């Protein structure tokens, strides 16, 4: 299940950042490697909530800011999903 969540998160990130989905791994850093900016972060949060059928504000901007890697983000989704 963790791998499925990882691929779904990678697809969302890829769609927003245009970064190659196949190159996104659990160790990929959100800011340093993907250059995710604040507006991108909000789009990713919204898309994650839609994809995983989470209630709005289940993932806050602060939660996202505490995630440094894709793996951190996947762990957060795994806790909520």
C-alpha cells in the first residue's frame, strides 16, 4: 500500500512541477530538488486531499512545510488515509 501511495503522490507532484514522475523517489527533496514554491504547495495539498478523499484542511500548509522529502509527505498521507 505504501508503494501505491508513493506513486500516486509522485504523479500529483509531477503534474504540478513538470518533474519526471519516474525520477521522484522517497528521498526526493521537495524544495531543493523539486523547487516547490508556496503556490505549488497549495496546489499539491488540494490535489492530495482530492486524490485521497481527505477532508479539506486535513493537510495544512504547516504540515506540508514540515515535510522535507517526498517520503515525509507519503508518511503524512499514510497517517491520514
